[in-house]
C-alpha cells in the first residue's frame, strides 16, 4: 500500500475537534470538518445528548487556535434520534459500540466564530443534567482521587483486602478506568483500550483524576484474558519509575505532535535489545507517519513508556525517520472541503483519513483501504480498514485527494462469522452529507449534473471484468474481483 497523498495535510485548518466545555479537563471526543460557510459536519452520536444544551459544546480548530460556538444542529432525517439518545445515556456507565454504528449517523453544525462566556453555575447545571446515576458503592470507599493520590487510593483498597472493582469516574459519573481487586492485590485493570499492567502505567502517565468508588463484585465486568503478574506495590513503583522517565524520552523523540514513518521494508529485531523487541513488533504496523508519538497508545495497545523506548531504539537503528512537518505557510485557508459523491468506489481502494493534533494543530493522516458494503444493497454505509483513535470519529476520508466519506467508529465483527485479519470501521458515503446540504437527491443532481453520484457499485464493477478475473463469494454470492482477499459485501474470507 502506498503512503497517504501528501497534499491533504494542507486542509488542517478546516478540521476541528468537539470539546465539552463544562468538564474540568477539556478532552476532545470527536472530529468535525467544514462543509460550508460556518457549517461543519460530524457524527450525530457525539451531539445527540447535547441537543438541548448546545452551549456546553464548542469546536476547537487547533491549526488556527480558535474556539467556535455551536449555534444549531441539524440531524440527518433518517437518523433515529430517540434510539441514539437512549444509547448515549446508557454509554455514561458502559461502552456502547453500537452507538457509533447507527444508520446515517451524521449531523450538520451551524457555527459562530465567537465563544460566549459560561459561568461556573451554568456548568454545574449542565453537568447535573447530563450526569448518569452512579452505581451502588461501598460506604467509606469513595472520594476525589486528587485528595489522596491514585497510588494511595489503590493501596487503601488492596490493604483492606476487599474483593471488587475500583472505579475512577469523571464528574458525570462516566467510568474512566477500572481496577479489579481480589485477596489484597490488583488482578485486572482497564483504561481506554489498554489492559492490566499497560493500563495502570498509562493511568499514571495521563495523570488520571476524578472521583473514585469501590463496588463489591465477584468478577470484572469486561473481557479478561490474563492476570496482572506483578504484585500491587511493585506495579505502583514501576508506574512511578516510568512516569519519571517519560518526559526525557518524549523530548528525545521530538516532543508531542511528532510522527515517525518506517524507513525499512521489514523490521530488524536483531538490531534491537531483547527488552523492546516484542513492543517493537506491536507498534511497527502503526509507524506510518499518520499518528503522533504521544497518541500511539490509543491504537497500538501499549503504554507511552513502552512505545517511546521501542521508538528510541528503532530510530537509533535507523529503521524509522521523523515525518516532515508542513508549516503554516503550506496550509490552505479554512474552507469547505470539496465533496466527491461522483467518484466510483471499489473494494481495496486506497483511502486516507485526516485528523488534527489537539495541541500542536498538526495534520495527521492514516492510510487504509475500502473493504465494501456493510449490508448488501446499502450504498450509504461502508467498511474501511484505517486504524483510528476514538476521537477521530467524524473525520473526513479521502480518495485521490477528494472527500468520499466520513469515519464513524469501529465495527466489532464476530470473529466466529468473519475471518478478518484486523478490525474494520464504518464509513458513511459522502452522498448522505451532500443530500443534507442540498435538501434532496434531485437538488444534488441539479447542482452537479456532469458528476453523477456513483458510490460503490459492486455488481456492475464485477460484471465489467473478464470472466477470468471474477470470483463469487460462497457466503452471499456477491461477485468480486479475483484478487480480492475478502468479500466486499459480507467480509467473508475468499480463497485460502
């Protein structure tokens, strides 16, 4: 697969991030991009729970260092707001993957280039209205993390030899991290997409804060595979050691926002120390210049320290090089990105997803490919393979430098039914956005009569190929090109 087209990084000023301005820590949770004058688009599931409290949201454009207000929102007419709202409320207490995968999951934001002030009382009111109901907790084993410090909170729970789950939650009672304890030690842990030791190390490096509480339970409420090997005291000491060393490691790598790209075709493990070989193998596929070193933990499945140590040795052995940075002079002015529903889409088309670094405003481009339709005869919802962090939901997806869709979220396929080499994500075809902006499909045709909306036409595409270049999926009978590894309609593995 070739690298992502370099020219789309010039659109960094047109990409922003959704932020809840009522939270103590303003952490981006979604991506938006301009589609018109003061109009942007993103995933509807980000906004549905804020429909009556739009003042609680803002859009930050890091490349121009501006915060904009959301004046109004318009959901896609076929997006089920009632179901989405129920799922969003449920997501306050537990992950709900289906929330991002709803049909026509998009919303148009009307923005204002200023940001009104919000007092503390208004923020408190918003937080109360949006907060979930906390689950039952053991009396006396709850309070603010910052008052004691995370390490002391963990030691207090384990010394009490309580069996159950220590939960760190934000001011809306949304769980941020979980640690399951048994017989006076931490047995399992979860933070974001990280598990066990890596999860604990990353909690400390991210300086996680909020409210902690302990609830008695017999087993973890998430999937577990292996236990934490270190005892709790040793785990906490190692977490602090790593936390102390990380600033120097990050500085040596170039700081946050810096990305690296592979300089070798194949990873040379022999040139690395045994300590980092396993970690280097895990992060090698992710070193494509498309995500910064400080955010690799969101997709690579390792904590920052492990990633930085492996990157340092890969750099010293000349297996990776720093990705060049496009300065402000190379960026285009903020503008509506050009939508391209007229482009024919086919399985295994190379695509690029455009994100933005929240602190340095640097464009981040992740490459992947289209896989096919999620459902037969539904051209609106497609599968793609670009590996993206959670906050990327809503980002534009390009083919040949033009926008052909919007990323929604990870598709948790059943491995028993789909023999896939990696997890895929949902993309909404850009025609859905185009019709919302213009009002109807007829209006779209009138606006661009010379560029008909095409999308992914699997049967016609396959029929146009010579018989020797066709293959039929044994599961759903779709016709595919012979070189396809998986069915573009159902994801079934083709061939051997």
